[in-house]
């Protein structure tokens, strides 16, 4: 690198010598009346008739060089190196700012200069050139600057009487400053730029003598990135100007985008020398698909390129407002880029170094007129261009040839308001640069001339000029400019430290004009959160309506993106190399999206938050008292508990009254204790789950109901045993109160042992149950109890409920004045309904969101309802008598008097000799009893008396049937011959010794035609004749009626009378039921059909004993046998099936669906047994039966040769019907060839 730099330095010296040798000193002149020197050099770049090649010279002891872009750079269209139009802002204002600063320095008119230069008489001059913002032109002028005072071609040595160029102010553009810096570095002359911001100039190995009062583009790039982030843009386009400024700023911008979520859609380049490049860029930006969603366009270009871009944008009406341009200091707050093209720049955001306007400069510049400002050779041209006029003494050029109006001094800004004026943004930087260089030079003079006798002027020690030392002093300066009120300081690299102002080009509401409006600022502070400050109230957005060519303000910030942001819970999948373009993919359920890049699952105890950015602990859900759903259970529990306590108090208070004594007090207290436990169970079920509450739930839920049901079962069992006593002459056991309590305790102990085993196997605990429902995870706090275990614990109670219900049914006809059977029956029916409803609610509502609350509330309500029903049914009547009807609470109301005055039989002559002596003795014994039988307080006291009594109403039919079974032939009420035959068969069956004898007797009885009649017996009560039948309507065994002349029964409640009526009405029932033993006496009439097979008695008995559930009989309302079906279940594996052995219907009952009903019943039994099919064998000749079976969906599976044996063997059809277990209907795949009976054994 050093070798390269050394080579460049030698080469530049050679070029410098050659240029100096060509200098023509005759072309330099000086006007003695004007201190301003104007020289014209004979260079090949000079254009005739153009003032662009003049320089401005102000004599002084020390000269400050200056480079300003007075004119536009040469145009390729002109085909020459001639500079073009004058720059009114960047050129003239900045030049006048340097002259203004030199006036302040030389007159010491500012506080800063007066304090720094108070002891010095040094006068500072200037040598200023027009750079035309073009490098070759600027390099030529820099070479001319180095030898402005030489008289000879090779007189290169500096002389004391020649003014020293101590430093150079300039230039504006970075590329020109780089070109000049290479020349000034050879002469070791420090250079301070007022506007060059390229970061390349910070490379001090190459630009050693370059400094600047403006910050480098690094800060601009950071500011642009911060603005993009503030606007939430993620996808932008970049338009850069070719050259150092645009390219280096683009590189800095791209470097700052690293590790940022901002992507560049594309880089588009424009060239100031190629006007067509702007059109190509705008066209590509508008038409290329990849810029479809791009709103933000970053422009890294100088003002000339910006103007060309806005010109091309405004040429197409639909492009107005299409993009939001983001410009840097090359655009800044300048008026020139937006002049005449402002509508294309609306909404644009620009940055510029913070503006520190100098009010004194405004006063100075506004008073400048051509006649007085003769030291600026370009001011006349500026005046003509600004006010569109022509001065009389100026030559005609291509720029003023069209101006016809003569310029006047009155065309100043003070009097001509048609031309807007504002201070150019870099004016104060020019003043800062001049002050910095002057102060550094004065410090160098003070340092060099410290020991000189006269330090007010330049001493001999000042020579030769030490540029390196001056640069060192300059880099270490720190002062405050009192004109701009700005602190000046340089970094070690010679860069300025600054704050940027942020502007937006807006439609001003008040005037509806376009202007730059300050909206914030950017500072290079180390605190990143303080770097950018934008006032959202000042930031405005305007939307263009191309149809009506109008603008309207909108509150929506424009979005610039490649892909839409993913929704919460989605991650990005990049579609190309850029991270800003992606497609969104949803995370799995219960996962969170981390920075939209990857998904991680939450634990079972966690749930994603609403934004799916983090997992949060799920709040536990549980049933508690605070839940409104628990309120009904608690209220019912409290009411039931108070009612139970009140009942206990009443029972204790009136324990010696007859109604309380008659209620079996020990069992009643036992039952009341169970009722209390049932009501108390609601509290542990509803409280927040805890190990203690879970323990009480295990114990109380099962045992509380068991206690109640055990007491009820004991009560109903005792009543059933007492009133179903069949002619027992000795008292029954286990009827005492102590025995009853023992039975209750034993029943409860079974449940208690089961609960203890459950607790031992699975100790009570609390668990958090994670549940997923409706794509939501819930954490439910419950006791460690499965529903199956609860069901097992309730099965025992259900068995007790069923047992109590059956006993309640059995004892429902006991006289109600001394038993509670009816009340217990009603309670059991209600409890059955409650717990049948409980099962689907408890086990079938898992789909509900509150299932765990509903389950336990339902369980608590069911327990309380069961207890309340028992309390009301069993104790409310007694409390009513005790509290509100005490007149009935006397012993007489709890006695049953049975007075048997006379029972006589009027025997017919044909039947009176058949009465059994046993019955006669029983009747005589009852006639001799004239003393009433009293049953008071306890039913047990009546037990022995009732046992000794010969007639028990509930057993009378069975007893009388036993008496007459072997001694009399009974006449049926219907007097039907078939019924008479059946009655005869019933008598003969009991006297047979074996099956053969039975069959003989049956055949003989069918041939008898004469039947004896017995007169109808009557029971007289209150002059009413009642018909009493010994038939049990539930067993339907016989149709025998007895003729009893007189039997008086006295019963206060007439319950026996109602029971007898109920029995008479039950005779009219018709049904299909299971076959019973006595039906064998009746089936002969059904088997008269020629197709019906007749079997031996043992065959029927075998089926009745082996397959009773497959043996059914149908009878009509007159109890006549209509038909029967006999079947069985047999086979293994796939051949497991039901078989119809015999189906027979009496001829008079055919074609009314009896066969279908019987077949359906056997098929139902086969379904319950989970068989695959039902089959039967039918004669081939029995067409009617075959057709019937076809209608019942039976098919012919196979034909069996000679299945029915006889005089002529007959074939049979094996017909089958598949059941639900045979899904594929394999059993119906028929066998095409016939088989023989011996082949059936292989099936």
C-alpha cells in the first residue's frame, strides 16, 4: 500500500511540474482599484464565452482555498466539458457563506473571533474555485490553486512574501472531495469539507489531510435504518447514484441491515450523465413483480439525480403517491429537487444534518445586489437566473439569451416576493469550517511565533508552512460557534459529530402548499433507544386518487413488505434466500411460536397464551362452593339435613307413643342415621378436592346409601317372611329388634369391607387431570378416583335397591295399618328412577365443559334426593299423626281384628263327599274361634296367632289347591270341555308314579266326557257376594274356582276386599311366557296337527330342565293355550347357534301371528346368547310352514335326505336365519348337494 501511495505521489508531482511549465503568466492581470484577482489559464478545458472558469481571490496574509459547485456538471448532451446552469443554493449561498465568515473573521465582529484573534493582526484571504461538481474539472482547479502566486514556470519554492494557502474549504460532493484530497495531500494542505459525507473519506491512510464538519454517511445509514424500523417496513427498494456517494452509502446501508429484519428487494442505479437511466429505473420499479408490495424506496443520490427521478415519476399520473421516497442529505431539505415536481414527492421522508440557521447571514444575503457584490464573479449570473432577467454589461450566453427583461437592483428578495428564499441547509457548516480552519491557523501561528518579538503577524518561524502540525491542531479543536450556536468537535478520524433532522414533504393544511415539515430527529447517541425521535402527531400520510387527481389524508401508515406477517401461532418458512419473504405454517396444537421461526410444545400443565408466544400455567379448575352449579346441591343438603334432625328430635320426644312404637324404632334410628350421612355427603363432594375430602368421599358416598338401603331391606324382608308364612305352627327366627340390627350391620359390613379394600389398593389422593376439549387444554383438580371404581362401589347399593324393590312389590298387599310396605315400595320406585337417571348423567356427559362439576353435583343431589324421599315416604305420615292428628295416635288404631263367625260349606250332592278331612278340620277350628285376634304395636306379636290361624288370605289359593288336588274334579267357571279336560289331567298328574303312567292317565282323561260340577263358593261381607279364585295371577298355573258358602272377614281398611277384586281382574290378562311344568297337561290340544311331532314326557322335561329360557307358551285372555315353541342353544365356535326343536300352534289360533311372536322370542334369546344364527328342520311337504319361515327371512341352507322316519321316510329342509354376530353372513352360504342325517354329527 505504501508503495502504491508513493508511486501516486511521484506521478502527481510530475503532472504538477508539467502543468506549471505550461502556465502563461501573461494571462494574469490585476486591477489596482480592485483587490480581486481574476486569472484565466490556457487549459484545454476552457470554454470560450463562459464565466465558469473564473476564480475568486481575496488577498490576505494567509489564504483559505475554497471549492464550491457553482454550476451544474457538464452534460453529455452538449458533448463538451463546459459547466452548465448555475446552482443557486448549493453554489452561490455556500460561496457567500464563506465570504460572510471571512468578513466576520477579519472584522472580529463575533464574540468567538474577537476572543480568538484579539491579539492577532493577521488578515485571512481566500482563493475560491468553481468545482462544477465534476471531478476532472475540480482536479484541474486544485492544481491551479497550488501555484497561484508563482511568476516563473519552475519557481516552486515557497517565499515569505507570497501568501500561504494554509487550508482548503470544500468540496460539496464526496467524489470531488476525494479527487481534490489526492492533490492537496501532496502539498500537505489540510482540507475541511462542509458537505462530503462518504464513509470512504474516513480512510485516513488515503485521505490523511481530509476532515469534515459533517458526520459521515455511516450515521446517515443508521438513521435510514432506524426510520425504516420505526415505520415497520421490512422490504424496500434502493435507488443509488453511480459514484462514491451513492455506492458507498448503499454499502453502509446494507452493512447496517445485517441482523435486521429488513430486506432489499433490489438495487437500481441511475447515472447523472445518462438521463434515460431514470426512466428505466421508474419503469422497472413499477412493472417488476418483485416490487409489487414495495412502498418504501430509499434514494441514495444527490439533488440532481433526485430531481430527475421525481421528474420521471410525475410524468405518469398514476405513479403519484405510489411510493414513499426516503432520501438522505443529498436531498435533505433542498428546494431544487422538488421544484415543479413536488406532487411526486408527497409523503417523502428526508434527513439532513441538523439545521442551525444563522440569522445574520439571512440579513447579509438579502442585501446583496449585483452593483455592490463585485467580489463574487458568479453573482451576476445567479441574479439573472433567479429573477429571469439580463444585466446590460454581461455577455449573452445560452443561459440568459432568452431573458428579455433588464435586471434592476430592486429585484432583491426584500422587494420581489415571487422568488422564495430560505437559507440553504449547509450554510452554517461552511461557516463552521471557516472558523475551524482560522482558529487552527491562529493556534499554529501562536505556537510557531511564541518566541518572536512580534506575534501579531506571521513570523519567520512560521515558514516553511507545517501542514501536518496544522492538521493535528485542527483535529483536536473543540469550540462553540456563537453564530450557529453549535458545538464543533472532530473525531480522531476528522469526522464531525452531528444530529440529523427528519423531514416529511407534506401538504400544509393552512395554505395547501407543499413544503418540508420537521417530524423528528436522529442523534448518534450511544443509547439506541434515544437515537430516533419521531412525533407521530406531525407525521401525516396522504393518499392520491388518480381518478379525480385529488389527495386525501389517511391515518394508515403505508406498509412495505414482501410477505404478510404470520398470525399468532404460525411460523415462517422462507421461500427464497431472503428472510423477509416467507409462507406461514401453523404450529401444532398446544405449541408456541418462538420468534415465528420454530414451534415448541407446552407441558401438560401449560397452555399457550393468546399470542402463542409463551406457555402459561393453566389455572386449576375444580368444583367448589363458589360455583353456582353447586348451589342446588348445597341447598337440598341443608334442607334435608334440617328435616332429618327435626325428625330425630320428634322421634325422641314422642318415642313412647303407639305410632312410634309400631315403626320399629331401632331400625328407624338406624335409617335416620343413614339419611343424615347421605345429606352430609354433599359437602366433601362439593368442596375443593383435598386428600381428606377424597377420603371422606370414598367412605361416605358408598356407605351412607348402604345404611339406608340395609334398613329398608331388613324391614321389607321381615314383613315378607311374616306375611308369607305358609301354615307354620312355630314362630320364625331373626324377627327381634336385635336380630334386625345385626342383619343391617352385616349388610353394611360387606360394603365397608369393599371400601377398605379399595382404599388399601388405591389410597385417596388428589390429581391434576389434563383434558383436551374444543382444542383447549384444561387442568382439572379431582380426586384420584376413576368412574369405574365409583360404579363398582355403587353396584352393591343397586343390588340392595333391586332387592328392596322386589320385597316391596311382594309385600304391597299387607294391611297398611300395621306395615310400611306401600310406602317403602313408593320410595324404592322413586329411588330406582333417580339412579337410573343418574347413570347417563354421570357417565355420559363427558362432552360437557363442566362434566366434572356436573358429575359430583349430580351424585350429591341423587344422594340427597334418595335420602329425602325415604324420609318423606317413611316418616312424614308418622310425623303427621304425631303432630297434627294425635287422635289417631292410640293403640286401637294399630290393631287388626279378625273375627271368623262362621264358615260353612253348602255341598252339592255330587261333590260333598270329596272334601278333604284336613280342610274340614281347619274350617272347624276357625269356627270355634270367637275371640278376636289382636295385632298391636309390633307385627311380631301377631306371628304365632296368624300361624295358628288356619286361613291366610295370601296363601288360601295354594292351600285349597293342595287340599283338592287329589280328591275332587273341579268345574271351571267357563264350563269349556277343554278346560274340564285340563282340570282332570291336573288331578291325575299328582297321582302318577312315572312318565309312562302319566301319559296313560292323560290319554284316558281325554276320552272322558262326563264332568262333575261344584257349586260356586261365595264369600259374604256386608251383603256383597265376592268371587274368590285360588288362581295365582302371577303364576297362571290353573283355572280352578272354589265354592265357599260364607266367610266373614272384618278389616277396618278393607285391604283384603281390594286384593280379591284385583285378583279377579287379573284373570283377563293374556301373555307369552315361559313354559311351566303344569303346561304339560294342556299341550295335547295343540299337538293335534299332523305335522306336529309328538315327544315323550321325558323329552319335554329334559328341555324344560336344560333350556328353560328357550321354552315358551302363548295363551289368550281366557287362559287357553294357543301354542308353544321349544328350542335350545348348541354348537361351538362359528356353529354356535339357536335351534327350534318344535313350534306348534292350535288350529283355531293360526294366521294371527302367534308363530311369528314365538319365533321372535326365541331369536331374541339367541341374540342375547350371542349366537351366530338360528336354524330349524321342517318337512319338505309342509309347504305352509316353509312359506311362513321364508317370510320370517329364513333360507334353505341344505336338504337332509330321510330325516323324518316312518312308513315312508321324508326329507327335511335345514333353514337358517343369520343374527347380528354373523357380520359376513357366512352361516347362510348354502350347501348345493343334499346330505344324510349321519352327516349332521360332523357339524
